[in-house]
């Protein structure tokens, strides 16, 4: 099976693109790489873009970009997807730095964009804002979480890291504990987008910087039980929730089957499992998420 190996970018539509561009550049600390009448492209470092913003009547995540390996066959991957009865499209030069792409919809209607990366953009880290290291994961509310989870596993080659009960799945496509989160809440919509920071000191500095610029935390700082990462959440101008995280669990050897040991783990070794629906699964340090995060 040809599996996707990395989340490359996420695409959003929203009424006010300019305010979101200002947030991503001045506050979060991404590079504005390109902007035209149709889209704005923003990056962290090596990739041309990690975030794409487009004008739309409502705020939503419309597309996710994933990379396959440089030596893998994109045509063979397309046939693999089609074998599941899924309609695909092949696009040439669809976005800057991407020459060939296979697109199709996942089980909740989000467009998947799968490709091989050509030349790297090699931007330097910005010098203002929070400055995350990478786009880490994207989370969604789902009508049918088991159906969507099965899609990501069977079609894209994700692995199940953990579940909370039978309604919240955490899926990995590389060593990171999760790249996609899916929560069964009865509707299909974006939940949050997460960017990786360096460590606890980076999160502390980010919280101070966000507060000084009028962005209050809606949950955190804390440490998740599932994934064990440090976290804090705030809302960006168009209502999108941003999570900043550090110290996420990693499963570096699929054959060994356990996450890299850490002193805050409750299990030794820490292996993929089903967690009880308990506050500790969400936050080992304290309370669960506030109600307004689910709106």
C-alpha cells in the first residue's frame, strides 16, 4: 500500500481573507509567500505553503494536502484510491511548487490533495510572532466518525493511535501521535488546526505574546492525556480555532508498537489504546474544554 507520509497544507475559505493573513503573519509568525486574486499562500519554513486562504461566504476548511514519498508512484496511488470506488481527478500545476496532484473527497466531503513535493522553498524562520515549527494536525467534527476514520486508514494509509471511547479518533501518518483528529458530534465541520512549538518555554512566550496582542486563551495551557502534548487554544479573526502544542508523543518504530517513553506517561510502555471518556484523557492537569470550543 502507498501511504501518505506528511500533512503538507490545509486550505480554508472565509469572508475576510486580509484579516486572517494579518493574523498568520503578524501574530502566528508565518511567511506570506504568494498572494493573488484567488488565494494567499503562507508557510513556516521548507515547504512553499502550509496554509492556503481563499475568499468564501463562510469560514471552513475545504482541502487538506498530503505528500507521498519522492520515489513512490502517484499514478499507482490514484489507482489504489479508485479501487475503493472513489472518483479522482488529476491536476497539473494546480498550486505553486506542485506539478502533479491527485484529488478526491474524503468520507465527509473535504477534498484530499495528494502529491509529491518538488523543490523546497527553503525560507528562513520569520523573526516576529509566535513562529511555529510546522503544521502539526487538523481536527474535525464528524457525523459518522467511524466511517471517516475507516476512510483515512483504508484509503490514505493512516494508523490509529488512540481513541477516546468510540467517538474520538487520533490518527497518524508519520511518527507524530496524530495528524488527523476526528470527533463524532453529529456534524461535519472544522474543529481546530494545530501548529507545533519548540517546548514549554516557547508556549509560555506564545501565551504572553498572544495576550499582549488581544488573543486570550480559550483552553489551556495544559497537557493532554491522549498524545500527552502540552497545549493551548485560541480563536483567530475568522473564528478558526488554533492550537499551539509541544512534546507530542511519537511512535518512531511501527514494529515495536509503542510511543517514545516520557516521564509523564501513565502507561509504561505507552501503546495505542482506547481511553475512557474522562477529564484526564483531555487534560492531565485540570479541567476539560469549555462548551464554547464546540460551537
